[in-house]
């Protein structure tokens, strides 16, 4: 089954009204393309960008991390040591502590890096590591780097840091015009997230680098998940990084923004300002409290807490960006589907962007009919940050729930409800203000038979299956799986709506209902919570647009 990607298959559209709409859209696209070609000039990617191949250091057992971790791992040959990072503050601690512990190499691959706030603190510690002589490689997807060219050039100007951009824009000033011209290429993005120091310790998961991912904003907090790992899985993470770093779709910043190397004095001054911004962020009470924690000190010394077990990295090939095949069994989505299909008793699927098609819906229903307990947690309409995703997901709810799939939707008030129950708002390091933040699910976490745990960047949607590159890690650990299921189950009705089906008494028609607990009392909604008439209209419009493959 997994070879056909039944969870997210893509079939040619049948001719008819949809085809005519596409032709009209194609005509409009042609007009925009011609205009963009005139306005955008002849910007193109460098035909012969100079890339010096490099790879993770092979022998780092003599580093401080290597000496400590080698002794610990020798007690469980072939197994990895791992620790989940469910709270934003802990995830920030891990990145800062890893940068501070690095002696030889630091590799960071990410979809988004915001060089402000907590992102400035992370970037500051990365620059500090380079100042100590650590070789730093930063690989960023280029979609969200608009306006950051000078910052990227300044960081890249450090003699021990190289920055590369994956699938970049050639036109650095009028990016939207190039998006019109080259949409097919630029629509495909690198969504991977990993950080590795000294080829001894890695961090893999769903978080980007920015305030919303580290519980450092009072208006929005993404509930997310990373895992810190040491042992045999780390070279696997490094191999993925090396593949992407050396791929032809990765361009050195200097090849795209040559002014950075042509103005060294200006770049040094800008880098100093970046360092000062990072120092200011690191000096904040928020960051200082985290750096004084036991977790930070444990990571820096190599005495990280955690679980042990087999760990396997799951990743798309970098070439997926340019050589797409829908039925490649090596794709991350196909391997994840195979893992889920192996379930004997139950699966827990957590995906913020959950967009099955008809075959995916049938696949999940077949699991439920096979006697597998299927539970899914995704965003509610009022918690999602992408309304179009909700429009793609909503039509499948009734059939899934009617077949016995347990479907939950995170509430935007999840933190406030947990605070009311006295459970805290973000794990062990909650902040008193977090209960007022708008919650939004961002974690990608799949658990099979309370044993296999996937943590990574891969959503259960068409974009992850077809357009983006993704990665994650599968952990074989009943103890970790049990802990994660318990933490999800505890207070689930406070955090989320359970979607149900109710049969009307008169005509026997079925309709959806949403059950939740608010301030300790069960409440049932017979219409979608947080969605008014205008939102209903907007979602209805989005449903008929031919955009599902983009979700």
C-alpha cells in the first residue's frame, strides 16, 4: 500500500468544470508571467556557483561531548540516547546549550530562522562558537529570508561560518515577481529541521527558530515537539545534512549576494551589531533563567537525561525538489505510512496540518475497521494558522468519525483551560502569561502500538508528501511512547474539542457536534466553534478552489 502513497495520492484531474477553471487560471497565470518577465528582468540563478564539498567530522570521540557520551552509550551497544523536548523553553535551552558545547562543528538546517528575540540569542551563541574556532554550516530554506540578505551576508562573512540557501530566489529584491515566473520550482521547499554539534549530539523535530516556537510570545504559542539525541542516529542526521548541503539546489550566500564579500568592513560592523543583539537577548531574565537550568548544564556536559532504544532517521532525498516521483517507497511519507500500517492495536496521530484525500480517508477507515484504535489530534478552525488547510480537512471529518476514528481539534484557549485545571501551560517550564497566549498545534508526532514514536517535520498533508522535503526520526521505546500518550491524554478534553456525529431524530440525518470541557464543565457545540457566517463563507470558497495539492 505504501508504494502508492495511498494516504496522500495525487491523480490527474478529470476534464470538466474543474479543467475549465484550471485553463482560465492558466490564462491568467500566462498574463502575470509575461508581466513578471518584463518587470523582473533576466534574473537567474548562477550557472556555476562554486560549492566546496564538505561533510561532518568523522572522528570526534576526543571532544568533551564525545568522551562522556561514548562511555554512556557503551552500556547499550547499538542503541541511541534520546530526550523529548515538548516545551518551548526546553527547546530553546537545548539549542543554546548545544552551541555552547560545540568544539569542532555545528550544523543547522531549518525552514525558518528569525534573527530577532530568541532567534538572536541562538544566532549569537552560534557566532560565539565560530569565534572559538568551531566550523559552522547554516543551511536555510530561502522562502522566509526576504529582507535578510544583509544579515545573511554578515553572518557568512565570519571566516568560520558558511551560509547556504536551499532552492533560492535569484531575484533578491522583487521576490513575488519571480514566484509568478518560477512558481513550479519555488513552490517546493526544504522543511527539514536539525541541529548537530561535533557529530555527537543532534536535535530533530518540528520547531523553527523563532519566538513563537519557544513560548516567548504573549499572543501566540506553537505547541511543538523536538527530540535531542546521541548515539548511532547522530551520524544518520549528519549524513542527511551533508546530502542537502552538497546538493546542487543549495547555493552559497556569496554566490547570490556577492556584496557581502565585497564590503568586509560593513559586514564586520553589521555582524557586531548582530552579536550585540544576541548578547542583549541572552542577558534577558527569560534566557538567563533557562541557562541556569539543570537541563542546560546537563547538555553542555554531555550528561543529558533521557531514554535509550533503537533510533532510525527518516528523510526525503534532497533530489525530491527537482526529481519528483509519487510512488517512491523511500519518501518519508511512504515510510511513515508503512510504519502506521504495521499497527496491531492503536495509533495516535498528531498533525497540525491534517489533509487526507479520499484514498487517505479510506485508508484510515480501513485501519479502524481492522480493530485498530485510531486517534487524531489536529488544529481546530480557530487554532489553525492556515485557514485553507482547514478547508481541505473539514470535508473528511464526518466519514472518519462515523467509522470510529477518534478525532480531536485543539482549542485556541488550550493553555487557559490547562491553567484553570492547575496543569500549567507548557510542560514543566510554564510561564504565568502563557495562559493568555493563543494556542496552535505545530507538533508532528505519530505513535504506533505504544512503542514506535515518530518526531519530525512531516505533516499528514499533500505538501509534505509531494512538494516539500521532510525529515524526522523513529524511536523504538515503549517507555517514551507511554509517557507521550499519557501527557496527551491528560486533559485532552480541556485542550481540545472531540468531534462527534449526532443523528437527528426526525429524518435520521447525521451532523457533527463538538464536545469539550470548559472550566470543569462538559460543553457540547452543534456548530463549529469559533466560526461565524463570514468564516463559513470563506471556508466554502476555499473548498471549491483547486488548491488542495498546495495544502
